[in-house]
């Protein structure tokens, strides 16, 4: 397969799978730590509720962002052409970082969460996903 096409498909696959995991974990979080009386599909109501929410309400959003990025980067690395595997993991991390910054602007949250989220859930997780995928690839070669 053409390496450019392969890399594009790697990024798309990583973004899609990571996004599905992200969405699933966020929804699971609303079940585990419900925001009583809040319609979570209403961004204004969600923002108001999160301004007074406890730290436990931010566990699943953080896990969703971090694990979605990690798995997305891992998948992109495994699919990408040999010369650009880590680059494609970084691209997926960058896409998730842009989305994370947007969500942190749109939905009010405490500053501590925004800082933790933006600084640790995207680029470090893309790096970790690429490293895990690299070690998996190396084990398969042995």
C-alpha cells in the first residue's frame, strides 16, 4: 500500500477508535458519578454543574482523554508505514490536544483540571502509546 495512504488511514483509525473510547468512558463516568438533576447533553447546564462538582466527577473525563489518546496513538503507530510510525502517533496526539483545548474552552471546569488535562492527557499519552506500540512491534519481530 502507498505509504501516504497508509499513514492517512493510520491517523483516521487512531482518531476514530480513540474517540469512541473517549466517548464511552465519558458516558460511563456519568453512570458511576452522576451529576444529579443535570442534563449532560446541555452544555450550559453541564458547565454550571461542573463548576461545583467534586474531583470524582473529573476522573472519567481525564481517563477518557488520556486513554483515548493513548489507544489512538498506539493504533496509528501499528498501522503507519515503517518510516513514520511515531510521527503518526504524535499526529493523533496533536488532534486530541486540539480537541481537548476546545473542550476546555467550551465546558467550564476548574483550572486545576484544565491544566492537568492539557499538560498530561494528550502529548505524553501519544508518546506512551507510541512507545507501547513500538515494544509490541519489536516483540513480534523477535
